[in-house]
C-alpha cells in the first residue's frame, strides 16, 4: 500500500481556516434554503436538510490562487483530496472549496469526484508536502459561485 505523506494532519492549517470556512458555507446553505444542523457524525464537516433530504458537506479553504469564476480559475481541472474518499464510501457528499481571498466557492458531488479516471498521484510541495493522490475533475463538471455579495452562480 502506498504511503501518502502529504495527508498528515496540519493543526495549524485547521486552526487558521476551519471554523471561518464552515461559517461561510453554513451561511451559503441557509441562503439556499438548507437547514444546517448540529447533528455531529464525526465524519462530514456539515450536515444540512433540504426538502426532507439530508446533505453532507466537506469544506476546505483554497489560498494562493485567485479566481472569481470558472473562467478565471487558473487550471483546466479542480483538485480534490483523495483522503476524503473514505467519507464518500460512508455517505456521498458535496465537496466545497472556498477561495478565501475572492470569496468564490467551487463545489462538486463526491460521486463525480471519486472516479478513478480523475485520480493522479503527485508530489505536493506546498503547505502539505509529499506524495498524495488527488482527483482532478474537469472544471466544467464543478459549480462555481460568488459569495462576495450573497450567492450568485457564475459558471
């Protein structure tokens, strides 16, 4: 089995971004008529209810790359962490990445993300370092939204 060194938990990154990003995504969900609730499953970051169905969410911050829409996103694909695949196997979820500088969000369902045709093993040399498996999903399969002035889809 391959060891993915870049998956080591970073308490510093968690402390710097986690609660702020969760609060922003919860506010987004409320504007979309979801009811986020405090039900903790110790796996997914956020659980919400919409029209009687439960939705599961994983959230993360993206820093260092500026973008405000799909058109200004600087890559042909969006990279999603392979370490979250275990959550998809428990309960499929929406993976939400927030560009904290520009308040632009990207989200995609885990059933699209965790397709082996998108999998790539790469060396990471940013905040996390070492080998990791990412899922690089074409950006046209993801939704981009502006959270700067409320919610505005900007695909």
